[in-house]
C-alpha cells in the first residue's frame, strides 16, 4: 500500500519472532524499574502462505506461530499469535529510506522518534529525566524517581510515518517501540497474542484526522475556558484576597483553581492534598458563597480529584464497606499504596458499581452539585501489577488501561449531570483510548527550570506528540511544578512560561509543590503586570481558539501542531520541537533557554507571514529574532481571516507594558 513494502520476512531478516520472558518489575511511588531476560524459542522457518494467513510449523508439524491479515477501515489489521510457553512477540517492519517517525503518546524529550527505543508503560515521568544531570541522579538514589527521556505519564504504542501511514498495537500489555536500528521498526509485546492496526492516508493531515476518528473524540471544551487565565492558588481563604489583587492588576481571569479545596497534608515533598474528595470547611469555611459570588462575575471555581482514597478519610471507609476497592492477591484485604508519607486504597474501576459510585457519589455529588466547574483529574499511573481486580484482569494488562478507565469515570460524571458544555476536567495520564473521554491534557510535573529534558521546552514536545495521536487540546502548568534540591522558579522562567502559555489553548498557573519557596504570579509587580498583559492577549485570542476547537471537533486536528504537519516537504521541520503552529494561521516560537534575548525561527516557504509585534512581513528561511520578555516570536498569515484580530494584539501589549 502507498507504494512501499512494509512487511518482509526472510530467514536471515525475520519479520516475526517469539520468546519466553523472565521479567523483574519493581514499583516505588509510581516509578517503575522493568527488566526482562529473553529465552529464544524455536526459530521460525519457511512459512506456509494462504490468502490471508501465514503459518510457521515446528518439526513435529505443530503450528509455532501464525500471522493473519484482514482488511480494516483505511488499512488492515495484522494479528500475531503463538502457543505457550511463548509470552513475548516481536514484529519487525521495513523502514523506508529517509523516513521520519513520530508518535509514542505524549513524549517529553523527542518529537522525532528515529534512532531511539521507547518502552510503553504509564508511570511518573521522573524528576530531571536526564541521567547525566545531578538532580536526576539524586532522585534515582532517593526512590527510582529520576526518570529518563522515554518515561511519561501518557505513553501510547502508536507511531506515524512520513510515508503517510500509522502503526498501532491494539492491546494494553507492556510493549516497546524500537526505532534504533537502521532499516527496521520494531514492536515488542509482552504477550503471546498481539493485534496491530495499520492506517493509511494521502497526506499527514488526513492521517492525523483518521487517527482521531479511530481513537474517538471527547466533548468539546466549554466556551468559558478561553476567556482568560485560570489562576491556580492553594492558600485557603486567602486565595480569594490574592485573586482580587491579581484581577486589579488587569488580569483577564476566567477561573480560580484551588486544588486544596479538600484540605492539605504537609510532607517532606511539599504541600500535598488531603485525598478525601469533599469540601474542607476548615480550610475554606466560606467556599459555597464564594463560588456563587465568583460565578456571578463570570469566574468559575475549579478543584482537584484523583482515583485514590486516603485510608484516614471517610470515603475510603465507605468504599471499603461497599467492596469497591482493589484487593491484594494473597487476601481479601484492600491493596494499599504508599504515595509518599500517606497510604491510599485504589477504587476498582473494573467494577461497574464502583465506577458509578465514584462518578455519581464522589464527583457528581461532592464536586459538580457543590458548584465546581472543573478539576484536575490527577494520577492514574500507579496501578500496581500485583493487584486483584473485580473483573479478573491481570495487573500487567490493566496497568496501562487504568488512565483510560479513570478518564471515562470523569466524563461519565459530567454526562450524568448534563454538564458537557459547562464543566471541564484535565488529565496528565493516558493510554490508547483516553482520547474519547479526556477533553484536555496537561503536560504533568515539569521542573521549574529551563532544563532540556524536564523543563519549559518539554511541554511543547508533549503537546505536539500527543496531538498527533488524537489529543487535540493540551496545556501546562505555567511556571512548572517540581521544585526540589534547590531548583526554584526565577522571574525569568515564570515570565517566559507565561509568554508561551498565552499562545496555547488554555492558560493556567500552578503554585507548585513548594509554594512558599517559589515565585508566584503575584510575587512582584513586575511578574504580575507581565502576566496581566499576556492574559489579556490570551483572552483576545478567544475567537480564534474557539474556531480551532471547533475544527478539532470536526476534523480531529490538534490546536497546537508541529510545523511538518502543514509543511511536510520542508525537511528542516521533521525534528522541529521548539516552535509550533497554533492552528493553520499562527507560528509560535517561545524562548525556552535561560538568559537569551533572541532566538532562531524557521519561516516556511509559502504564504506571507507577518511578525505579530511590528506588523512587518518576514521572508522565508531561518532568522534570528529579538525576543524580549513580553514579545515571544509570533507570526500570522497575512491572508488569514483572523488577521484583524491578530493585529489588535499589538495594542494590548503596548497599552499594558511600558
């Protein structure tokens, strides 16, 4: 299909292989160490080929491996199987000359996957994510928590090729996508049966749309989300005083997000939350009336929830009494997970009654009925592999799917209250199928710095990679989240992140894990004035952002797009991950390096592009552009229907920045 060979099997270059594995799996607070020792089984010999099936037989005549093809929408399905004792299957595809590969779910370090191997296992991404960095080394010693370039909350066994096709492993077993060897692309699957779907298209834009059709689309974001910034504060009732100060500085505010609405728990990691999902009238004694007052002013109130229950909370006791918790393998006792100085039970979403209880009793009654208009639906990556579930699914198979079940619980809660056009939730964890339920990703817990593998730049890569596999809308914690071992926010970092966030679908701040040690949006007049400017610009972009959201709902195209999606013929864009297109009509090139006041920007070889801050046309090619704080390099198409809107942004900046 599409004029190239995808699958070729020879004895010296096999397309298939079967092994038996001997795994060693260790988990500590969402960080996993996974190793495997492979024992080769009988080598595959000459195949017997029928119209749709390939069989390999051993010396005794018994089938040792089979491969079956069947037609599927926009492509075909390949199903591989082998009898026990096989529990590892390998598929080797033929790589094409000069082929570029993308995908992998939400990748943080590399947009182009060529030359690297990517295990597919949802987990904490780690702190530092660079084995040469001292911070990563410290975190590895403290609890396997340093991470690596491939660790991510949201992996997905899907890749896209510049030859206009996509390959996808349809199961949930631990897997590896390997693009490190010349001439081939490989899947490693920890199972003795695996199905792969291959989807073809005429171009990359069509391919991304077809993948969105394949995985499904969630409800569209509510209109109010685009009307300004969502301000994250976790300061009890004092959050409302601070919000008024932030608004008085000229900030466009559409939401107040107080993740501590359920109370706090202080740990050595920082200010954590009390994981019992109901209003804390101690920390927020006047919350119901404050929510109503904000709503009258057009400002929504958002909270926080995750799928675990602290054992010292009332909801844990309720869930345990009802039999809604996942159990230990060796007893009927609930499985308890250490989340870092406090323990939790796991609500078993394979039990339909438990999923309904969480959707209706917890999210419905305690959050939506209470007045929340949105929330962070955190976590989803921590399901242990040695857990007993209601439906009997093995933990190794359930682990990757857990974020999808969690997303569905949240979406069902909103649907049961008929609030699809009013309420919003956002997630960091994911796997194949989360696209049909989760309307908004956020990029997880970046360090509050400019580091290459865990800082500000990784959120661009995250949005672009996730968007290619069907997640149309993404955003990040403005200013980052993780502050440990002396890594704290600088004013420069916070303002550069603000510059970028203004030109993303959703603009939201976060105080981070150590609020008292880090600069916040209201820490200084300089930071707050700058944030107010950029929030006004973001709010002014609302008509364009709403149009892009509508396009995403219709076509599946992401709001933030890699340059190559519109310019596949310009090879310099294949690995470009430090600038992006916001829809078809804007190019955004944020500053993501510390201490610089200019940066290189690649302008494509087509329509006239206009520099946003001067109104001057810029020629195609590479340019070094001055980039002071408050003026990130942004360009728009001269012939865009939104050109008058884009031109108006210059006035906002000029009015509010001296």
